[in-house]
């Protein structure tokens, strides 16, 4: 069996990225499995999982500019959701707002982490 796949996983950056993705998916999955309706600990766990997920998506490239671009894109999405919340309805506007706010926070955290490393 060819070992090139597993040798690519030896990189420390890839290992940390995979670990962050697994942690985020466990947090998101367990909070959705238990239920987030009027349950503050599960809402906090979902929010934390989303922040870690968005951070892990761009972490491998280690560029602050990617995190800034993500924060700007999700800020625009949040503004559009806020403007059109009446026509979208609460069932779409609330999750879209939660995802957008968590992506903006992940963008700010990632930009801070990788600007300070440069």
C-alpha cells in the first residue's frame, strides 16, 4: 500500500487543522442532537463549534488576509439578512445570523492570531 496519504498527514499544521475540525464537528453535532431551543448551554456549544469550524477552515493557509476576507463577506451577509429579515422569516434569519456572527468572530480571531505571528 502506498503511504503518501499518511505521510502528508504528518505535517503539524494539517494535524492541528484536522483536530480542530473534529472538535468543532463534535460540538456542533452534539448540540444539535440534544437540541438548541431555549437551552443556553447547547446554544453556547453550537456557537463555539461554529467559531472553531470557521477558524479551522482557513487555519491551514495561515494568512491573516483570508480571515479578513471571510469576516467582510459574512458582515455583508449579516447586513443583507438584517435588511431582509421580514421577507426571510425567523426560521431562516436566526440561523443565518448565528452563522454569520460566528464567522465574523472567527475571522477577527484568525486575523489577530496570524497577524501577531508575522
